[in-house]
C-alpha cells in the first residue's frame, strides 16, 4: 500500500526540470499537457551548484516556478537534492573538502552527463566538519524555502545511491576509517594481527589499501566505505528534517545489489532502510529487454524495501543513442522504444510490485551526450505515440476502479535466493589476481533458471531467511561463522536448502577454511570434501549426472565423501551431489554451479534442473502456464480475500495459453484486457494476449 504521505492512488510522471532543460518558454504548456494526460508527479534536480551561485547567494527563480506551476496544475513535486553538483567556487576555496582517489589529488569540476551543467563531482567528503556545515546550510535553506509549499510532496536523497569505485581517500575520510578500525579491533596490535601487518607503531601508518585484493584489509576498507556512505545519506536526511520534520523522504537505487555492492555501495537493503519510500532506476536500453531482467530489478528492489512502498523511479520512456551499452545489440533489445514497449515495461513494473512510475525525462534533454533520450514526449514537448500510451497507463492506474489492485503487493515467492554480500566481495577481490568475477552471472543465472520455469524466486538476505521455507544458495563461496550457524539452525527447524558447491569455502576476512564444507555446513550437508578443482575456463562442455539429468557444470567441481547423506549425482565415479536430513529439515549440495552454466548457455538440461528443484522442494508454483513465452504473477492486498492475476506477453506476437492458479479462481473480472480470456474451471483460464500486452484480473 502506498505511503500515507502520498495522496495519489498511483504516482505517475517523470523527472522534468534539470537546469537548463526543458526551455523556459515551454514550462507552462508542458505542465498543462502533463496534467491533461494524467500525470500527477514531477521530480526535479535541485542542483547545489546551480543554486548557490556565490557563498550565501541563492538563485531560486527557476525552481520556484516549477513548484508554482505544479500547484497550479495539480502536480505533486519531489525535490531531488543534488549535492553532488558543487558550486564552482568550492573547488577553489575548499579543495581539501573534496572526495579524493587513491592518488590523493583534488579533482576538477566536471559537466553532468544527465543535465549538461557544470560542478559535478562525487560529493564533498562529509567526514570533514566544514563540508558538513556547507551541505547542512544548503539543505536547511532548501527545506526552509519549500517547507510549506502546497505542491511539495517530499525529497529524494542521494541520487541512485551508489558511489565511484575509487573514493574516498581524503585525509579526513582516512582518519574516520582509522577510528572505525579502532572501534572494531580495539588496538593497533590487534589490527596488525588481523591484517598480517605486524610492525605498526602508530595509527598514522594505517592507510586504505592502494590495491584491492583478497586480503583482510581490503574487506575492511570496502565495508567501511559503504557504512560511511550510508551514514552520509542519513546525515542529509537529518539536515532536511531539522527544518521539515514531517516531510516525506524517498530515495532510489539502480537495482545493482548483485553486481555493484562491493565496489559501488549499491545496497538496496541499506538504502531502503534509511527512507520511507524507495525506488529504482532500470532502463532496458542499458540492461537489455529480456523480461527476466525487468522482473529481477523489481524483485530486487522489493526485497530491499522489505514491505515498504517502492516505485519505479526511473523507467524508460524513449530511446537512447550512441552509448557503449548498446553496441552490437539488435533494435528489438530495448534500443528503440515504441508505444507498446511503454505498456509492456509499465505492466512488468506493476506486476513486480512497483506502485508508482516516473520516467527519467518527461521530454528529452537538448544538451550533452544524452540528448534525445528516455522521454516519452517529443524533443519539442509535443505528443508522440509513446506519450499517448503513457497517458493511457497514467489514467488507468489512477482510475478508482483500480484502487484495490494498486493497494495490492506481490505474493511471496515459491523460493528465496540468498544474497551473500561477502561472496560478492570475495569474488570481486579474487578477480584482481586474474580470476573471472562470476558472482553476478551465477546468482543471476539462478534467478533465470527459476524464472524460465515459471517459478517465482525472491531475493533474501541471511537476516530474513525465516520468512521462507525453501532457499537456494547459488554462490556461497564466502560465509562467516555466524552465517553458517544461522543457515544450520534454519534447516534444523524445518527449512529445505539447496546449495551450489564450495559453501563457506572462505570464512570471515576471506581466509580459506581447513575443513570443507566450511564451519558447521559439513554436518548440515552430511559430507566432507574429497577434492575440488577451480577450473571455470574448461568446464564449458562438461556434463554430470544429477538425479538422472545430464547438466552442464560451471565454475568448479567439488566432490565429496558421504558421512550421513546419500549420493544423487556423480562425476568420474566420485560423489558430486548429496541429499541429507538435518533436524527437521533437508539439504542438497551440488558441487558445481548449474546457475553459471545456465546463464551462459540457456542449456535445456540445466533449465530442467531448476524445474526438478520444485519436486525436491515439494511445491507446485502458485501459477503455472502452458506457454513459456508468457509470465504471470499474483498479488494480494490482504489475506486471501483480494487476489489479482497479472499475465504478461513480452513477445512480438500474440500468444495463447492455459493458466492455472493453485489457490483457485473464485471470480475472473478483467481490469486490463489486452486480449481475450475464458474461464475453464475453478483453477484455470485460457487466454490469448496481444503482443507486448497483458491481462490483469481480479480473482476474488
């Protein structure tokens, strides 16, 4: 359900003003058109460097106009604080306050890629008291000016919630790091023992690593950077709430917890915890238009939000030109945005749980390398087929007839995929020595395997595993003792766990354990390691028998001697997979990575493996479809009384299928009918869905 601070049924709009686009002459016409088309929300970039034009001198004129027009046309406003755009005078007056790279040089002002305005940098070093004073003063002034404006909905903090991989080596940040280490380890001698640096005589000798490799000091540095960044995020929230204590605070990430958490701090769980309403950026132009990718982004954001409302804060509304992510990809892979793409991508976001949609642009920028990109309206602000589709979606989602639907949330998935940040970090650091970083393709491959079998898999962190009875561990390379104990207790109380190979191979701080599987996991899985081969480069075509299916292997081969378990898979006569009973629960360990192989090859046997897992877990998917080209999701807004079925056709042609709902169909009332539907019995319906369209129906 939408936050009580958001008055709209479904926020639908775009980022509008990024100085100096769109042209001032069109503002009122654009607002009027947006309101006529059903848009009810705009977000604007309030760039510090474009506002505080000299110390203590503020130019609010353009921004005042945005909120006044919003009030006139009934559009709510989210103010995006962009304190990463610094006033030009700061670079000269306070170079010591700038974030720094490993070479400790003060960076220069850069043009902003997304707005063609100067002053951009990756924030001030907010560990420095003077930097905090400057940011606090600006954010206080910002909140004071707009606190009582009737068009103000709230503030968006820290655009896209991530940082550059090479920051921050500013002296003040390094000193904060040393204080953090003191709190963690106690004394200099203890730190030296932990880091294998035995000759420290003074804390001034302790510095961030100049190379990121698989050593304890690097794990500490990456952990500190992320904690430090989210402390700064909370600081900026506090600055605004000092003036406006009741305002809505939102933020949005980039749905990159699976590939950019270790180096870039993209942690949807930490970001969502700090705000009331969370969101995500996902544009198929950059990521690809395969439907599992868009669903994965929504599911990941929903997992991080942990029950809070989230919206698709930046959803693609137009094409993108001449960018490196597009090279070699066909037009159909998200490169050219058509009206039906808007409908399809909106429906996927809603089915995934997003309860608001904003485009990165209402109309495209005219300056910089992102000219012409992302906006559903034309370069001149005029209507396009895409904008007409956006208008249709805006009005439909805000129709009172859809209120109960928009109050609903996706039902819990059939299985939880465990996200282990420690494994991501270990894989990233190991790649410094020449190994390929496979964390992302492995964990993504697991999601793909379930998705392609119409099994809804949710992302879950270790702290939240009690919410699920069935878990999958796709890359468990590094696990702390606390994590292995937590998993063991979860299984003992009745959980069903499937793990790919080498679980807990590395312990805390990246040290390989002498006994494998690591920690208590040898007992949980009922095996001891017999041998292991880390040979991902020559496993591409190697098949092994797992419960009668010849699946492709990936990443490594770990074989076992049985202690309490029974063998269900072998390679060259040695046990590769085993099933065990642990307390009231059950486990299966597979000493390779079917997920990596599936991600790389889409092999039919590996796809069947993920379908077979539902038999091992002993469940039927909530929804099953006879046509794999379609995807279905259920949502509910309380118990079993109100349930909704979303059936989406992402393909280029109409598709037919029979859809079965295990919990039953008491009624079938179409709320969006992009085709035809016929009830077959109390559990099944036949559908014909138009290309890039959907059927959304109330079931009860």
